[in-house]
């Protein structure tokens, strides 16, 4: 009999709020956290519209003092989200009851500490010196988020740092679940974190025409909160964002030993690779991956009550994802509620799928589906995208999917927690 993997805590740090409750409240209210930012000046950046976290991170009032010397946003977001997930589970003051050698940490990121690298390069140019901060390398490498969580929270089990582009957080959650099922850990902090607002990265995405345009006449030109519009007829690119999402996973036995609430069950996970293109998604391979995850979980397609979409707001992704849903769900696709929260929080790259997993946990608990905001009908996209308003709906199973550059795909299936 396979080990049952459950969620006992969840958290998020997003442009909609520095905690899960605030993020969720704004999300179901249909609000957007996307706006123009003076810090993204036209002298250095091709886009100034973004989903930035303004009250957490280096130099803010919400700075994580434990990593203050490591001036990289993704480390601050990750540690904040990890602490919050533990608190959500009610374990903050129960550390003596946990074997720290049986707690895994799995945190992914697409870019790691690129923000500190950029600031150090700029300081080097100003000083006309080749020297760099001694904290640059420790803050730059992607596995440091998991390392800092382990160091400051005192966990010594397996540690891993998936770097799978925009699917990184989902891969981290799946990897943590595998540690638990293999008997290598009893608890696992798993998720993703990202803060990659450097000129090279923003301008690189903009130059390849992946980011939403900012042209006069576009409805987002005067109101940037409308820039991200997944599945809409006038979508023209994603809006870059930052943040973190975290789940605290446990074996069922450990959750019961500690008397923890089972908020949701992770009943299925899986990944595959397109082997197709640098950046373009592959309909056939994504569909095969989703079908495989459903089969492994023993879940019939028609049992899925909510699909949390990758839904980036790019013309190709949203069309391909809609086609995939027809392929995977058949007739049930017409009845399947689908939404992308990226209309509200933007695309947090390596953290996106972890944030979305946390949102799925909250949706299962609250029995409310978050909306796809800024929606306008596209005649070619014919499914139920939960336009603009949250929807109270009985849901037992939620599927969250994410796809990344390089053809890396991930899917998680979550079940409503014990009642």
C-alpha cells in the first residue's frame, strides 16, 4: 500500500499580499497586484509594468533579518513563505516534537539570485573595481533557498533545488512527495521562490516578445492592472512577477502523530519533457503528461472539478493549453471550470506553480474557485475560464499544471482534505 501524502500547511508571498490570507482575499475579490513601478525605469528596462512584492525583501520593513546580508529577493521570499507554512500547520512552537533529520526541504527557482548579481556588477562598475561582495555566490546559487530554510529553521533531511524554468515550484513539490513516499522523510517544506527583476532578464523576455506590450490604444496602457489577461482575445504576453509559494507536506502517519489538520491530499504528481522547442509548448507531449498523471493517481478525467491553468496570457500558450484540455478531458472539458490566477498576480516564473498549488489548497478548503480576471472572449477558446468573478463550487479534486521553457512540464492533483 502506497504512503498517503497530505498537505498540512500552505503559504504564499505575492504582489497581492505578503501572506496567504491577504493574497487569497484579494484574489477572490478579483483584484490585481500588477502596476507600474518607478524602480523599472525606462533608462534600464523595456517594461515597467510588473507584479512586484513591495513589503518583503532586502531593504524593506518586512526584510528577513536572518538573511539580511544576502541581498537577494528570492531568499527572503522563500524563508518568509517557509516560516508561514510552518505557522499555518501550527508547528512553529512544537519543534521539539519533530525529528529535524526527517524533514526535507525542496525549493525551486528559475533564476536564483540574479538580482544581487546585477547590483554587484553595477557597484563594480561604479567603483572601477573587479571585487564583488563575499555574499554574492552564496546568494546567487539556486539551492541556497533550501539551504537557508534548513539552516535557520533547523531541518537536516534531504534537500533539493529544482531549476525547471516556470515549472520549478511544481517539480519541487513532486520531488518532496517522492522523498516522503520513499521513506526518506516524514515532513517536507516544498515550493518555489523568484525575484528576477534585472535589465537583462526583463529585456530578454521583452525582446523575444514574451512580455505584454505597452502600446497606446491597448486597454492596459492607461490601466496597467489589465495587462495580464489569460485566455482573452486581446492577450499579448505575460506580465513578469515575483514571490514565493510553499506547501508543508507530511506522510499521513506523521500528520496523525502530530495531530495536524489535513488541509488537502496530494494524490498525484508527474512530469515529462516536450523534446520539441526552446520555448514553444508541445500539445501532444503536454496532453500525454496530464493523462499519465491522471492514470497514476487513479483519477478519471471527469472527476477533476477544477483545473488551475498555466495560463500565461501569451497567444500560443493559452491556445495550446485549451487544445490540450480538449484532448485530455474530452466532453468533460466543456464542464470543467478553469482559471489562471496570473491575471491577478502575474507570472512569477519559478515560483508560479508553487503559488498556484497553494491557491489550489485554499480553494479546496474554502470551496471557492478563483477567477481569471481581465477576461474578454476569444472565439477560438471555448471553455469555462471562470471570467472575472470567483465562483463558490463544490470541488473534490483540483489539477494544477505548469509548463516551462525547454519543454519541461509538471502537474499536481490535489484532493479536498479530511472533513
